[in-house]
C-alpha cells in the first residue's frame, strides 16, 4: 500500500519555503505530480507554572488576518537540539527562561498530505523571569493563562496554529487522564 516516488523537481525555493513537484505512483498504478511544500523544523515550548497557567503570546498573523494566542517557539538552527531551540525562543520572545529538563511531548507534522514541516513540542513546569523580551516584534502581549480556559479558547478559534493547539490539548488530555507526561 506504499506509494512509489519516481523523482521530484523544485519549482520554488527560498530561505522560508520550498515547493516541489513529486512524481508519485499510488498503489492503484496511476502516476501524477503532487505538490509538496517544505518548511523548516520548528520547536515549541509549553511553559506551565505552579498555578497551572500557560505562558502565551497574543499576536496578529497577517496570513490568516487574525489575532490569537500562541505558544513560544521558532526555527531550529542548523546543528541545534530542538529542546535548546524551544528554550532559547522562550527567553528571547518572553523574557522567561525555562528551568530544568523539558519533557518531550512529541514530534508531529501539521498537514502531512502536502506539507513537510516537523514540529517538536516540549513542556517545562518551571520558568524564571530573567528580563524583557529581546525580540519585541513577536507579541503584542505576553500572558499567563489558566489551563482551565484553554479548551474554550481553542473552541472559539482564539488559539492559532497546530504548534500551539497540539501541545495544549495533549497537556490537557494527559492531565485529565491523571497521568504525568512522563508516564506515556
């Protein structure tokens, strides 16, 4: 049931996005070119404090013309460990430094039918305020939100992107099941 790949060609390539046409053959024997969009590897930090609040960015995303909450995160630099990326981005974007070893929630592909864009998500249960954000364009507001509000915010479309929604819902599901994230 595996698809055959007979080759590919790049039709667009720059620092942020690559678009390929891939010559594929599904199990039925037909053959056609399929678009594949490749994006950089991203790492996301879910910071939870002792009051069961999550650190968020409130920001505007012009591509979807919407304001909403996101988790902190960014592009994994060449040779950088994704957990290091998530911690670095948290500090740069919020002024909060994650404390201790993170728990890896998982790696996922947001839209695997056409987009190749790996996301690694990590959770820290402690953070310390070390200063002001050094990347002032990331958020209009930095806010700790009670995890009890998260489901309602997701339902109302106020949490933007799978990079925030997946880790948050995973955390809520783990919490509801009474298991620590490390008990997987």
